C-alpha cells in the first residue's frame, strides 16, 4: 500500500525545510512513487501556497523577514500538532482566560475548544480570532500592532504594550526550537520580544512543541525552559530532556504513556493527567 497523500506532503515539506529545495526524482525515489505522482503532489502543494515550483522540483516559499508562512507551518507535522492541540485543550477549564499565540501548533488547539464555555481568549493571530469568532461566543481580545501578512498576526510595541496591561491569564506558547542551554527560541526578534512579555505577565505558561523542536534551537531566545509550568508534546522526550525538565519543575504531558517522573498522560484519547501546579518561574525582564 502506498503512502497516503497527506503523509507525502508532510515528507516533502520536511525535505524542503531541511534542504530548501527538492527535485521530483528525489521525491519519487524517497517516497516510492512515480515521478508523475511526485509532480502532481508538487502542483497541488503549489496551488495551496505551500511550495514554489521551479525547474525539476520545488522550493519552500519564505518571507525573508518573518520566516515560513502560516500556511506552510500548518501543513508540517500536522498529526503531531493535532495530538498536542487535543491534549492542550483538555487543560482548559470553562471560564478560563487564555492567551493563544499565532503559531501553527497553538492553531491546532482551537478546534478542541469549541465545546468550552465562557472563555476569554487573548491572541495576536487573525486566523485564531476569526475561527473562534465564527464558531464560539467567547470573549476575544485581539492584539493590535504591526501586521504580518505571511503569518496573519500582529507583533511589535503596540502588541507588547497591550500585554503589559494584562495579567492572570494562562498562556499557550509554541517555539521554533528548544535547547537545554538556551531555552525556547524563535526565528525572528519581534516574535521573541512579544512572547517574552506574554510569559512574564502570564499566571501560567504551557509550552506546546512537537518532537522535532527538541535540541533544534533557532536564532532568537524567548525565555529559559524553566519559565514554562507545563510542556505538551506528541512523544516522550529523550532521557536527557526528561531529566532536565523534571529538575526544572516543568510538568510534561504526552500521549501513550504510563505514570512517570514527568507525570505524563495515560493515553492519547484521555484527558491529560494534571500534575500539581508550581509557582511560575521568575523571569527577568
């Protein structure tokens, strides 16, 4: 049985993110499909704005200032992000005030929030605000500021000024990469500044990252790992990460696990096991 189309698309995007360019013949060889099938896959992905076609293959569209577009990000590791989205949504209680940043993993939390009641949602994402506005009656506060079309979000001093006036919310924040010695990182300085302010003002910070983000830091530091209260991911972290997170007091939630020092969930379909809350780490401004 061949590889499903959605899985092929994810594999192609993964190659592009690693190499910046992919050729039709390489896709065919790696995925075990014909070159005609590989070309059709690339055309469909180009029509969806996920790739740009070039002679013999494709490249990944990239906004030079702001990193990969939100469409491209949402198509990567989609199954892992859906798992994380479901587990993260299970942490949200009716009546909560939460912050959802504009990344693709936080975007996957949104569909699982529709059965919640009386939520207040703060976001810098146009897409998240629109989706929640269409399907729920939540009270939504959308941050203003510098609009980034490729990411469909707002950043900059005006967004940061608004966050500085807020408190008591639970922040759900993603990252482009993590490192034990650096912490949470992202690909642009404006995002780093805003999310640093979010974490500083939040009553609780829940970090949402899939398995590909561990030990893969990007350029700009957001905060140290111990600034998070909890971490939700799709696979058990590697032993060195599990140990470091436990020492940092970060509760880890992931599917298909039995009880462990990282206090994981029982299975992928159940609600996440909630570890005892700890005080949020002090963050230097």
